[in-house]
């Protein structure tokens, strides 16, 4: 089967918002006197924000607002922060335009909440590029489970073998491969040499290196 569908992650791949999660999480955690530090955030890397605050409630219990309220506050905070400090990553606009021009179906499949996806994709004027936007909120399990990629492909009426996934995280790469899709990893510089990224079918330093010929070679 020929690849005719491209599925993109959002945080850290399309938008430079990944570092902002820690800032928002810490600010809201401190507001509610949750006994956690930024160094402990690695315990919940890759989890959906509702899963993160549920984890905190068990591991670092606090008195006051329930975990779901804390999660909602973090989402509101990071949306505002991303609009203030975020940016579209290099090569993203050119890559989306190139894929659109070549007739690819283009989907967004992110662990971020639906509210955040729509707010930021709209704010950064990327909405018109996407035929489908799917949040892990809509499936039972987030990445590294493949459900969000599979649901996005289903909504696009694409077979998994017709899809290429573009991801910046190890969990995202695992999810894409588990969905039986081709995967191009574009890690940030600090994690580029992580051995886990060898799971991907290709690895780039930036979206600026993405080409149609590379996709067809996968």
C-alpha cells in the first residue's frame, strides 16, 4: 500500500509547547499546595493530564480541589502560556503545505486535551491544514497505546498501512509502531540520541528535513 496519510503529534512537534507543560503544572501544583517538584514530573511523562493529576492524588495527596479540577486549571494555564510563549516549530508550515499539495490526508493525533488542541491549532492558524484532529481524550488509553492514531486513521478512512506518523517522543513512536504505521521521529536535540528512537523507520533533526521522497521510501 502507498502512504497517503500523515498523522502528526502536536506538543514538541508542531508547536514548541513541550517545555511549557512543566511551568504550568508546577504553578498550579503550588497554588493547591500539592507536594511535588518539577524533578518528579518525569514519573508521569507521556500521560494525559487527567492521568497525571490522578497519579498525584494517589502518590502525593493534598487537601482541597479534586484532581479533575486541578487538571482543568493546568489546561487553562498552558493554553494561555502557549499563546504567550509558544511558536510553530521550524519547517512545519512548509511540510504541511507540501503534504497538502501532494494530496495527502492530514490528521493530528495528540495526547493533549481536545480543548487545548483546538485552541492552539486555531491560534497558530494551522486549522486549515488538518482533515481530522483527534485527542487521546477520545479513546480509552493514551500513548504509548496506539488507540489515538488508530482512531484518527479511522476518521480519515485510511488503513494503518497507508499512514505515516510524525512524532517527537518515544511513547509516540511506540504508539505509531503498535498501530502498524510507518513512523518518522523528530526528537528535540537533548533526546536525539536516545537508543529507543531506533524503533522509528526514520529519524530527522527537524521538520525542515522532511521530503515526499523520504515518505515514499519508508
